[in-house]
């Protein structure tokens, strides 16, 4: 049994997607980041960086969503094609593209667009530009293939899906029209049974739903109120 410490954000969602697709037994352990559960001593012992997701797999602790996807892919032999050296390099390259580019830029775009105080025009323009640039690269790649690497559904697709399914919140209501190939890819995954389970995390009733001052203070501690 794998214990998955999670909230309903993009990074935990992709781990649920993998676990459901692979048919691995797991137990959900809620961490309400809007209430500050990620800063408890118990959770900090699992992840000193105080972020979800974290898994505990037979006593092995793994944090960071990309590290978890690699661990689960290697463990299960699923969605982690070994292939040739060239194919392995392609998978790693695109996984890091999602981990170090797509995710961070989209996260900062969300922060500055929706939650940061004024003045913020420079930061919004900077991170929105980079988020759009990453999405455009993916849209171009998916215009000629069904999956991102090696012609197979893999952990790379799951990583990208996590940060793309809510593109309208990240970029705006018209964003889906700008990236037709990428959105067709997102819909392919979202319509899978595993995709529907992963997408339903927010509606579980487990977590605080309102984004109020308490939630803001826990999510963005640099304000100095915690």
C-alpha cells in the first residue's frame, strides 16, 4: 500500500492519475495546504520543503512530483519506457521540461495574475509570456503525435496534464482556443477513467474550499504573517 499525501493542486493530481492508471493500491492522506497542514512537524519530517505530494511506499519516502513519477514508473514497469538510450534521453528531457519550466512558470503566472498585490504588471507579463511559450512548444509537438515522447502514453504526459488541464485559470478564458493540439491531448487524458478520478480530488469535500486570508497566508508565507 502506498500512502499519498496530497492536496487538490496540479502536482498531486498527476500522481493520482498514475496510480489509477497503473492499478497500484494506495491510500489518500489529505494535507490541507489552505489550513497550513504542510507545516506540521509530522509532515515536515516527510518533506522538509513543506510541499505536496509525498508518497510513503513500503517505508520509502519520495517527495516532488517528478521524483515520484520516476519512482512509480520504475517500481511498476508502467508508463516509463526503457527503450534505447535515445528514447530514455528524450523522456528525461521532456520530463525536466515540465518539471523545471512548465510547472514553475505556470505556478508563478497564477500567483502574480490572481494573488499578488499591485504593482505587478511586469511580473504578470514575464510569467504569462513564459507559460504561453511553454504551452506553444507543447502544442507544436503534439500537432504531429498523440503522446509527447516515444509514441507512448507515459509519465511525461501525466506531468504535462497536471499543469495544463486548468489552462483557463492560468492564462484566461480564451486560452484553450490558442493551443488546439495541446487541448485535444488534455481531453484525451481527462476522458480516461483515471483522469476523471484524478480530476475529482477538489470535489471530495475533504479540503477547505474558500481561498481567504488564512489560505493566502499559508500558501504565500513571504508576507510575514506566519
